[in-house]
C-alpha cells in the first residue's frame, strides 16, 4: 500500500456486546494510525481497550461505523497484523522450543499445517534475531525469564511478516531493567512499522510513545507530552495522585520521575 496512506482508519465506530441494546463499550470512536505511529492506548478496566484491538484484528465487527486496516477490511488482512496478547496461551511446561513457538506465527502463511518449509524457519530465525533471542532458539519457554518470553512472543508476531504490531500490556509483570530493554526494542521496531500498545502504565506511554489515545467508551487522542493529571482525571472520572520516584527507586530513570494513577489504584514504585 502507499507509504503515505494511514495504516488504520476507524470512523464513528459503536460497539456493544450482546444482548442487543446493552450499554455500548465503544461509542462514536474515530482513530487513524499512520505508517510510523507509536500509539499508546490507556483507560480504565472495561473502558474498551481490548475491544478496540479485537476490532482492528477483525475478531469483532462494530454495529456502526467503518474500519479499514492496510486499505482493506480487518478480516482480509489479519495475517498481516502482528498481535502480542497480555496473557499468551503458551504453556511453559510443554517441551516446545523457542523456535517452535515463533514458527506458529507462520501458520497463516503455511499450506503444510504444522510442517514448515525452510523459508518459514528462516523467517522465524530472522524474527528471533530482531528481538535478540536467536541464541535461545533451542531453549524451552520454561527456561526463560518473563522478559525473555515476552521477546519470544514479539518474535512470533513479527514472524508473520507483520505490517502493524498490536500489543496488550507488553510490560506487565516485567521488572524495570527488562522494561527498559523492551522499550528500546520497540523503538527499534517502530523505525519500520507502526505499533499500538495498550497499557495501564501512564508514565510509560506518556514518556516513550508519540501519541496517546485515552479510551473510556469514547476516545480522545493527545500528543504524549500533553498527558496531564487533568486529562487522566477526566478519563477515569476519579481523583488522581502523582507518584514521585526518588533517586534510589529502580523506576527513576530519565523521564520516569512522575506517574499518575487513579486514587483507587495501587501505586507503582
């Protein structure tokens, strides 16, 4: 597709789960994602974040509005979208190698079922190289740390020759040093493809990403530097408190000195 054309175009989307007439999860949502966008999506639980990802993936169809991804309907291009779920169904006890897991990202492109020709193995190894996990190809998932497993799941998404990467809470449960390492990886990947990250970590998305979509049934977009306590309070409909990270705190790297959290949520740091 034309490199200047928006990768995702969402216009006036409404979505409700059954039964018919129930409270909408998304209401009049419009959003565009450009070819080199690095977009964060934040909002309260139940605000529609995962639903929005599923609509982009073509797993859900809105009751109103239009959705175009890579110039087509989402269902038509699902194989060209890389998705990293928050809770991946990869059982660490299964004796599959890291390479086996990444190869599953090629299933939509293989006519041989679970038998992969050589070019698929080469694509999987290239994806592992991009995530700096090629040396772990023969290891099992059970032997990896949480951050390493996350890199394998990113490699699995990339192995599909993804032209758009969607990630649901990629840094959840990851310690601060590994979070910084993953952030560096995502910035490198963003040099060649757009990335959408759903996160509850306001400090992370406002510091490291270009734009932030605030979603609580309705969606508003802001430049990352525009995210303030007032913006977050309006979205969560709750008081906000700032958390100051002192020098000795492991989260006190540059740009991570202040985070906003709804007052009913647990503080980080």
